[in-house]
C-alpha cells in the first residue's frame, strides 16, 4: 500500500506515471483516493473553469447498416444482401441534419457499416452536400476503421482517403473503431477489423494532416486488467507524437442481440476506476468523457468526480450502441440538472470544447423543449414514423 500512496501522490502532483504504475493504481488504490487524485488533476488542468462540466447537442446519423466486417459485439450491422440492410439516400441524411440544426445541434457524427457499395465518392458527395447546406454543423464523423475500409474499396492510401474526406468537409474523426487496441482481445471480438496498430497508424496519419480526433475504449468484453492499461498506453504513445487526440471516451460493452453475447465484464466501479486512472495517466489528453449512454445517469454524475470534465451529448439519435442494449436516455433539461446536482456548472460546448453558453444559474438555462431528447435504437426504417423529432 505504501507504493500505491507514493504513486498516487506523484500522479496527483502532476508527475507522469508509467503503465506499470497505472496498473498498480487501477488494481490496488482505494477507490475514493483514486477519485480524489483524479479530481485534483482535473482541477489543476482546467484552473478557473474547473467547476464547469460540459455537454454537447449532436446527432449520430447512421447512414448504412450494411457491413462486411461483422464484429462479434455489434448488434447493428447486416451482411450485404441481407433483407434488413439499408443505406440512407442523401436526401434523408440532409433531412436529419436539418432537424438537428433546428433543435440546436452543433455536431453531426456520421457513422455506419463498412458497405462494399460505398466508395470515396459517396463520402465526398455526402460531406460536401452537408457542408453546403449546413455550414454551421461540425462534421465529427467516421473513424480509423472507415478510413481503412474506404482505402480498400477505392484503392487509395490512408493519406489520400483522409485528404479527400477533409477536403470534402470532414472536420475531425470520431474515436470509433478503437474498441480495444490490444490485438489478443481485438481478434476475439472483431477478427475482421484492422489491427490495433493499423487503427493507430490511421489516427497518427490524420493528426499529421491536421485532422484531429477523439479516442475511445470499449471495456468489458473479457480483456485483462493489464490489457485495459495497455490500451491506454498505446493511445498515450501516439498522443506524445501528435497531440491530436482531443479527448478520451471509455464506455462499456453492451451484450444484447450480438454474437459475442455473454455479459458486460466491467462493473460500474471498474469503470470509475478506469476513468480516474485515465485522468492520471493521460497527462497529454485534455478532455475525458463519462459514458452515460452505457452506464446511466448515476455513474455519469459520479464520473464528474472521478476525473471526467464532460458528460457527453443529448444524442438526438443513436442506433449502434443502443441496438446492443444501452437504454439510458435524457432530455436537455435533465442533462443540465444532472450536471448541476453533481455540483458542477453546466456549459454547452462545441466540438472543439469551446464553451458556447455557461449556465451559471438556473436563470441561464434554455427554455425546456421536450424535442431535445435522446432517441436511441431508433434504427432507421421505423425512425421517421415512430419518433419524429420536429413536427412537420
Ligand atoms: S461495429 Fe462497425 S465495423 Fe463492426 S460490424 Fe458493426 S457496423 Fe460493422
């Protein structure tokens, strides 16, 4: 325990900790001491604004569920030619962007399957059209796996794919597809996906070309504690070279309707420990988001005391993670209330983490609007009929 105290004090003082020390803290540090140290580090990083916790209004538009990669944890995809496969026409994607703008969204996450029918031109046309119609929306979309897929379907290098997507309007990459970057477990859950090293190579290439990203981690598919920390190390090493990861977003595997099944092998307390260790370990990544979508509101609030500075998004639409069982939903007023009752000042942010409006007191809150609400597992075909966001 003496060693744990020494490492914890050094980390709280801002010293860099090694992967071995991170593993020691993850497995042995008292939970609340870990949270306190993470909170000290968060407060030091954000200084005058440390009492603020941020949220975002955005929409995940899942443009196709057709996918050749068949990840075992995924409940969203359908194989090519499957009767339930679909790809949204551009008009539908634009309609959803328009609804999002009307409800105050500042960001669109376009994410979808690896359809063999979609080459680089489809993505260029889509991004260009959104950019032209809604220049105010940040296009924080796709991820390392999509770049690998497009490079295969279109016969381009990673660099060419990234340059062309960026030129068409993509602002930054989402951290999706990271799952777990340690190849032993990555092979178990997603044997057809690119290796962890290739995912990191794509991100490093993107950062070098000026396209930043986030990084994610899907916990709880059966990885060891050492592999959890190794996932963090792989990301920190790239960040040391590029500085291009804006935030780290861990979440937990959802076990419904997929081929991996089983159960989530990450408890809420393990999640909070990982969150706190991430804040201590990532001395080079500014932002840390707690996943309300997969862990619920209580863990979301607790996470703000375990190193997180961001409570994620209202999520006007989400179909992928929620198809596998995540059911947690909230409206904007509730999200603001959750932050305030966790003893933080809520602030709406943009994709770059700039504060758009700070709700210093309840008088600063927006007028309640029930339409600004999470819509999860609204998987596409029934979406329009069952869950209209904006009255026509
Ligand atoms: S997680 Fe993505 S890449 Fe994997 S099967 Fe699902 S849609 Fe395809």
